[in-house]
């Protein structure tokens, strides 16, 4: 029993509490038999001096009964129920036997001390004080030279010792009850804490699994977002360049004048070189070639002029507000939006006039592209255009990626206005 201390110290609080409880169970089980044996040995040693022959014979008959009582109490497999009728019966039987033996030999009071130790466990609360008082009678009788008291002085001494023993037993019993209640409360608290810790560990495991799942989802979302960005980049560079080349070659095929044909061939060749450069640039860092040497206003001005010259549509570019050097991602996004809006105006609007305005407005930058073309119904806009391009939805994705917003105003026969507003993030 006692050799398990080290193992218990290495366990959790609940394990140590269980070990302590088991030790006290052993103490309550075996201490009555030990005290009875000690009292018997001491009493037998002094029996010739304290006991008459008759008392010794009576004691010899009571001792086997007390021994059988204690052997039954500590028998293997016994499962005591505190306060049960069986426990109460045994307590009172032991108390009576201890009283009788102490009456015969005062030193048998050693056995009577068992009543103090077990009263809380064996008797219900309402009988605890009664049990303490009865044991105090036995102990006080032994301390006052034996029972019954033989003189007035001994009676006074007996009563004083009885009051003292009763008071001390009641006081220490109360302390014991409070300690037991505190230990039970502590044990319950420990169990609740271990339950909470177990739930916390389970929650942490679930959170770890959820975190791993979120990482996978975030990685997949990042891959999907990067694919959309690459697709939009290709659409805004190579696809638009190839569309322009096809348009110029169609004009060459239909042109009867050699000068006009050569002029459009030169434009197609220039578009091919520009698209090739854009493709190489996109492979390197996906930054528009037009922004390599020029800031956004100048790049937009060149883009609008080139588009107007290629399509023959009158286009006007305007800058308002105080210009500021923008972050590369912001500038690239606005340039791609302008290129896509102009491409849509060329392919779908049939416009005769287009206006592009770049506005610096405090902490925002706005790009507006307006045309006087055929217009359309914005609410019926599909996620992708019928030609397989990204169109307005692709522009919106680009703008929202940098915390901006894209609005489209259009009606059939009333032209189209595309407005992109993004935060003004300075170049670093």
C-alpha cells in the first residue's frame, strides 16, 4: 500500500486523490483490529495487578467475541456502506464490547479509541454526537482509574474528564467532517477540471484538424485564384493582341489598295511584336509591358491613342486630380481594365466616340471608360462572354482582388460606362 507513493506522485491529481482515499480505507479497516490486539497485549501484561480472577475469566469470554467482531469487520471483499444499518450495528457492538473490556481492565480503553476514528463513517450525522459521548464515557472511565468510580473525588474527576473528552472529540470530529467535505469538494473539482481538460484537448484536436482543412481549402482557393488571374492576364495581353492581328489581317484580305494593305500589315506586325513582348513580360512577372518605362497616366494615354488609331474610333483621354505614383499592382489592374473596356467597345459596342478618364481623388483612384455605342442589359451579363473571354466579370475580379469595386451602367442604345474605383496605394 505505502509503496505506491512514488507512482501516485507521478500520476494526475485525481490519481493521487484515489490513492489517498484507498490508504484511508485501509486505515479504517485495519486500525480497529490493531488497536484491539494492542489493548489485549497491554491488558494481559498488567492483568494480575488490575484484574480479579472473576474479571479475568469474564474478559477471557468477551475477548474472542471482540476478536470475531473485528475479523468480520476487516474480512476480504467487504464493501462497507457508510451509515448503513450493518455499519451502525457493528459500531454499537464494538462500543459495547470496548466498554465491557474497559470496565474489566482500564487499559482496554486503547481499543475504545477506535470509536473516535470510525464514528463519522459508521453512524449517520444525527447519531455522531451520541457515539462520541458513549466513547468519551469509556475513555474518561479509564483515565479516572477505572469503572465504576469508587469515590466522590473520582466521580468529580470522571465527570471532568468526560466533559473534556466529549468536547475534544466533538471539536476534532467537526474538523474531520470539514476536512472530509473539503476533500470531497476538491476531488469533485479535480474531476471537473480533468473533464474540462479532456474536452479542451478534444477541442484542440478538432481545431487542429479544422485548421489543417482550412489550410488545404485556402491553398486550393489560392491556386484557383491564381489560375483565374493568369487566365485574365493572358486574355488581356495575348488574346487581345491576337484579336487585333486577326482584325488587321481581315482588312488586308478585303483591301484592294496595296497601300492600305501594307499599312494594316504593318499594324498587324506591330501588334504581333507587342503581344510577343507582353507574353515574355507576363512569363517573367505578369506586369504590363506598357508600365515598364511609363507611369499609369502616360501608359493609358498611349493605350487609348493606339486603340483609336487601330480602330478608327475617336477616343479622348483625361487625367484629373493630383497625379501620384501608384503601386505596381494597382497600376497594372487599372491598365488591364482600360484595355478590356476598350476591347469590348471595339468588339460589341459599335461606338463612334469613347472617353477615358483617370481621376485621383484623395485616397482613391477612379478609372472611367464611356462610349456611345449600342449598350446592353447589365443584369443579364453572363459570368463569361459568349466568345470564351472573361469580359466584364474578369474586370470585376481584377478590381475586387485589390479591394476595389467595379460598376457598369448601360442601356440598349444608350452607350456604356464602366467605372473602377480602387484604393490609392502608393508605390513602394
